[in-house]
């Protein structure tokens, strides 16, 4: 039997990059959160997934908009990760730019994708959003990523 504490401890050894996943709600507002459950799923068609906590206050906005953006954070953007992992943090409009498909994305990120949500599956206390990739690009291939490992932010060097 693995306790949730042991599970978290084990999974903490699996180093991940960090993304901010965003959407524009029907009210015109931008919603976003720090996400490390981002995974490449399929090449034909090109699909990715992200997992959202069922209690996320913006979950309905992600469902309703049917689209989301994924911004891969650089090692200079630990502060951005902290901002988007905190409830009620200030998120000025100057943090964002609009991607070619109209999704809000994080300025100065390493790379981004814009996706259409093609399915949302129940996954325990999370929802698994499957996204068909409709646009994407690398914006900075000189800077390294910010990593998350054993509950701490890390860099490659
Ligand atoms: C490195 C890192 C990676 C992360 N990856 C993911 C990820 O892959 N998927 C993901 O969903 N989150 C992830 N998070 C957490 C997520 O970023 C934050 O929970 C989110 O940014 C906060 O969203 P919000 O500001 O809109 O707050 P809200 O949506 O208002 O609330 C945020 C969180 O508060 C907690 N909460 C809300 N209501 C209750 C309640 N009634 N009882 C107890 N707790 C409650 C939940 O955890 C909820 O997700 C990650 C955080 C970090 C630091």
C-alpha cells in the first residue's frame, strides 16, 4: 500500500519542466495556472495532455473555452511559476501575449503550444485534458528550462 505522502515523495524524483497553462474565458479574462503534468501524447494527430485539479476555480473556463495555451518556462521565470501557482496572485496583462490562434501565452517563455481541447477525462481528483495542437513555436533556444525536482526549483547548470 502506497500512501499519498509516499507517492508524492516518489514522484518528486521525476524531474519535470514547468509550464503555465492559460485560456481566455467567455468573459474576456485570462485564466492560468502552473502545470507540470504536461505530456506529449501522439504525433498523428499531434496531441498533448494536461491534468487539472477538480477544485481549480478556473476549470469551467477551460472547459467552456475549448482551447488552451501552454508556455514552457525558462530558468529566468521561476517567479512566473510561483505567481501562477498562488491563488489570488496579481497577474498583470503585461505578462501575456496573444498566440497565432488567439490564446494568451506567457512573454519570454522558451516555447509554446496552442491547443483545442478534444476530450476531458476523469482522472481521480484531476481532469485529464487532451489537446489537439493547432500552433506552436520555439521562442528562445539559448536559455535553459526551470525544473521541478523533489519539491524545489532547479536549473540544468
Ligand atoms: C511546480 C508546480 C506544478 C503544478 N502542476 C499542476 C498541475 O499539473 N495541475 C494542477 O491542477 N495544478 C498544478 N499545480 C498547482 C496549481 O498551479 C495551483 O493550484 C494553481 O495555480 C492555483 O490556481 P488558482 O490561483 O486559480 O487558485 P484556485 O483555483 O482558486 O485554487 C487552487 C487550488 O487550491 C486548492 N483548493 C481549492 N479549493 C479547495 C478546497 N475546497 N479544499 C482544499 N483545497 C482547495 C486546490 O489545490 C486548487 O487547485 C502545480 C504547482 C506547482 C508549484
